[in-house]
């Protein structure tokens, strides 16, 4: 299972349409331009980790669903292994940096809630 920005864009568009939101309304709710939403929905641009997190949090969506079309349970070790093995060495470094940054943000959020 490989992440496709075209499929991710389609799932985002399907969500927006099913909730009767125009691209302008959706873009405003996420504080981005309508053109940027259009480019994401058509797969011309990928969604950033920041915007993905905001979208998931604001609309109670699963990143697993938006990125991989997987509903329900979280990714299995096999799925994760398959995904990682499909990446270039450079992409693996990007994924590692993303994971490290995400974990640091979670830790800061936990400290801020205490």
C-alpha cells in the first residue's frame, strides 16, 4: 500500500463534498487559500503534515484514512513495513524527521497541559 497524493486529494474532496462545504468554506476553516485546497484535491500538491494534522483534528478525521484509505484499526506492523520498504533512503530520512518532530510536539503538548 503506497501513499498517493491523488487518492489523498480525492478522499479530502469526497469528505468536503459530503459535508456540503465549498472549497472556499473549507479553505477558510483551515486558514489556507481556495487555490491550495483545489491543488490538494486534484493531486497537484501534497498535503503538509501541519495541514493534515489540523484537518484531522478540526474535522475528527483519521490520517490513516486520508493518506491510505484505511478505515478502522490503525496501521499494522506489516503495512508499515511494506510502506517503509517502498521508500527511498532519502524519503526514509524525511519520515524519521517527521516522526521525531511529531513526538517532540506531543511531549511539549503534554508538558503544557500539566
